[in-house]
């Protein structure tokens, strides 16, 4: 039963980590690009402000999804550590840089500020 718990918690942790990485490599960058392009269209008065606001809300929802994915990762990670009883072996394999939400948000603000001043 213990090995089964460890295996299941490991799979849950890997699945959660994959989702976090998917948010970092695809969802958030795609929403940033869409928002910046929409901002350009709004600057040239090709679309209205309400369309831009809707796109920006979608970008924020991707950040919320990212934070939820991080939460699920850390919960499953804690379950794995509890089941395995050896926090060091798994922890050493993680790259903590992928969990920095501030970098994601700051990059978005930088991109949006560059496009809004043109």
C-alpha cells in the first residue's frame, strides 16, 4: 500500500508539474501576445476599449490558472513527501525558478507598457 501511495502521489506531482510548465511555456506567453496585439489594435482605434478589457481579463485568468496549478503542484508534492518520508531526494530534482509568478507578471507589464506608449 505504501509503494502504491508513493507511486500515485508521484504521478499526481508530475501531472501537476506538467500543467505548471504548460502555463509557463504556452498559456501565459500566448495570452501576453494576444493582449499586446489587441492593445496595438486599440491604439489604432481598430477595436474598442471593451474588447481590450475582455482580452486583458482572459490574460489575468491565465495567471489565476497558473497560481491554481502551482497550488495543486505543491499540495501533491507535500503528499508525496509525506508518503515517501524522504524530502531530499525529490526536492533536489526540482528547478525552483519555474515557480516565480512575479517574473511572469513583470514580463507582462513590461510588454504591455512598451506597446501602450507607441
